[in-house]
C-alpha cells in the first residue's frame, strides 16, 4: 500500500505538477508576448519552445516515476526522437540557415526593390524564415529564404549600395 502512495506522490510531483505549471506558463508567456506586440512568428516560436521544454520535463518525470530504466534505452529513445524532430523540422531549419546566409551576404535590405519568380515589389520584412514583399499592386507576398537563395533573385536597388563588392 505504501508503495502505491509513493508512486502516486511521485506522479503528482514529477508529472502532474510540471504539466500543469508548464501548460499555464506557456499560455501566460504567449499572452504577455502578444500584449508586448511581438510578431506572430515570435509568439508561436516562444509558445513552441516552452511547450517542448515542459513536455520534456514531464517525460523525464514519467521516467523517474516509473523507476528503473537503463541508460542505453534512454539514449536510444532520445536518438530516435532527435531524428524524428530533425526530419519534422527539416524545411524550417533549411529556411533558418538560409536566412542567416541571406542576412550575412547583405544583398537584401528593407526597402529594396526586388523581383523573384515573377513577383516584383519592395521588401518590407526580412526574417530568418521568410521575406515579405509588398507587390506593386499593394498585395503582400511571403517568400521563404531557402527559395530566395535558390534564385534567381533580382535586386534593382542593391547595385549602388554594394558597388565594389561584386
């Protein structure tokens, strides 16, 4: 009987409490970010990161509550999970790396007039994952940074800024 009470106490302490606190903290932080007028992408990213962290804590709590598990099994499960997450985030990671390259090259700035894949307009936002342009007709177009690097990207206003570099 005392073994069941100890198991229940561990489950409450290491699983239920972190789950509830994590869920509430995730909601509170995203609402606070919205009130501070963070971009929707930043709010979603914050919510996702906090959710992943509290779920990982709950998974560790479940392992602690259930007791004996060997290190090899834990490493195997974490490796499989890492591969799954990497495959699931492959496109996003590709866009983030492309965003770093795009920003590092300094080829694209806010206000530049560009054309990509038949879409022509002015750059209004540059992020790690996407670039937003306002077309000549006033519509907004979002282009992923990995697509921009694949080209062809024509920048009509960068020539004077980058004279001597290319």
